[in-house]
C-alpha cells in the first residue's frame, strides 16, 4: 500500500470521526452504513418464471470475502444488491440499486 493511500485513508477517517460517522469502536455507523448480508439477494434462475418468484432467492450467511471483516457497506441508503446466476451456464447478472448515495466532500462511498 502506498504512503499516499494511507494518508488519504487517515484523512477520511479523521473527517468521518469529526462528522460523527464513527462509533466508539471506530466502525462506521449511520443510515449510510448497511450490513452486506441484509442487502444482498442471491438467486439461481432455472427458467424465466424464477425471476418473478421469491422462492428461488436467498441471502448469504457471510460476505466478508467481498466487503471486509465487518461485512458493512458504507455510503448508500436503501441499497439492494441482486446477484443472479443462470442454472445452466452460470451466466451472472449483478444489479445494484440504492435510494441515495453519500455526497459529503472528502468522504467516498465503498466501491461496490
């Protein structure tokens, strides 16, 4: 990791702390921070009708491999991540929707 990146990361942390976006443990907190397991929907699609039913979808048990140890995603309100796989060839569809993206100077949302 470059020194420039570490400085930027530290400045972002200080700014978030001053705006009250961190809890006492230094973790992100507010309405722009969501649990990755709660906002993800994974679905195995066998036929077109599966796209319209909820019975084929499930939420992951863990997502720390993608979103880090805390499994938190920062910077979005009303976030929904849809990860659909075609049963035959595993063609993948990724849909990302959100109501609002954080727009505070100096604070970047997580890259999802």
